[in-house]
C-alpha cells in the first residue's frame, strides 16, 4: 500500500464470514476504510464486494442466496460507500 497511488480493497462482509448478519456491514466496512485511509492517506477503490443469489429464489425475511439477501447486502454497502465517497472512496466494483 505505501507504493501505490490508489488502494483497492476486496470485502465480503456478511458473506464469507458473519454470514446472515447484514447489520454488521456498516461498522465493518466503515472501519476498514477508516483504517486504510488513516494509515496511508490515499484514495480507495472497493474493488470487490457482493453476494451470490440463486435466480428466482425469494425469501422474506432475506436468507443467504435469496435475491432479497443480495439486494439487502448491496444496500448496506452502498450506504457506507455513498458516505465515504464524500471523502476518499473513488470507485467501486460489485
């Protein structure tokens, strides 16, 4: 990270760990961004994130692999990404 112009991070909160717990995404993602930025003072790109879904699988409340879970997970990420974009997040790739 000290040798690059932009820091790219991959995150799969509530997917590969803490699965099913969408409520942890905002804190974990914001903390990750803040730690990278505090350490290196460089722009950040969220280079990977998301959740898989089985097309046509619906569940309420959302469960993993449902389209509703995928949508809810992305909404949690977008909430943080939109806020951090005001400061140092310069891009994202689902």
